[in-house]
């Protein structure tokens, strides 16, 4: 079953900070937008449950993790 990876749920302690940064930092806003679009694409592929999409899905999941890690680093100031 497809599960959305919402940043607000994953990082509730940074919700306010993330919202402010989205408004003030175009690069951060782009990262969050890219992450949300990628998560949506993954959800679509998971819903198809097609074995031909497995390689693509694995690649997209890795990209999502890298984006989430970068977002977390920026929110934590590292």
C-alpha cells in the first residue's frame, strides 16, 4: 500500500522553521517542491504495483531519501 512521506509528519519539530524557510529561501523551496513531486511520482508507481517499474521505483526512492537528508541537514543547520 502506498504511503505518503509528508515532510511535516517526518519533521514535526521543524514545521514552523521549514515554512519560514520556504518563504525566504528559493533554493530550499525548490528542494521541498522537488521532494513533494518525487514523492507523488513514487506514490503513483506504487499504486500501479507493476513489476516493470521496480527498478525505476528503487531509483526514485533513493533520490527521495537523498532529498530528505538534504532538507533535514538544512533545517538542522549542518
